């Protein structure tokens, strides 16, 4: 194989890893927002704000 092809394959593997990491972080953020929205220790306004952010985040992920 040529060096260009080998470099391209390595870059593709690296980018796949970046995408998997990004997706995992996005799921973690979504989970965290949902937990905040349900946290009874927070005040009503904080829970409502977390709920609104969580809903907006879900819409972003769906698009």
C-alpha cells in the first residue's frame, strides 16, 4: 500500500474515535440535564431551566 493510503486509513480511524468520544459526551450531557431536571434538591426555577435546556438539547440531537 502506498503511504498516502496508509495515512488516510489512520486518519479515518482517528476521526471515528473522535466521533465516538463526541457522541458519548453528548449522551452524558443529556443524561446530566435530565438528572438536574428531576433533582428535588434544586429549586423549581432551576429544575425548570434544566428541563428547558434538556428539551432544547434533545431537539438539537434529533436534527
